[in-house]
């Protein structure tokens, strides 16, 4: 059986746990979206981010009469 576990690596306990994993040779596998090429749901491509950021910034500037 394979279980998916989501860990919040911003917490101290989780970082300690992640440091322990490499000591075990069998039974687990860590996947990194940056290396496996699978983009998690909700993430944006760089181009989508630029477009969204420009739109948001233009809106804020217009609201304050700067742009």
C-alpha cells in the first residue's frame, strides 16, 4: 500500500522528521515537484504569475490614481 503524506516543512518538528528519512533505505520515497516536472494543483507557471502580478499591480495603481 502507498500512502500520500503532506508535510509542512516550515515547522521544526517536520524538518527534523525530513532529516531522518534518508537514514532509511527502504519503504519511502520523496518526490520533489521541481525535479519530477509534475506541477501541483494550484501552482502557476512563471508566465501566468507575471500576467497575474501585472494585472493586480495595475488594478492597485489605478485605485490610488498612480497609473
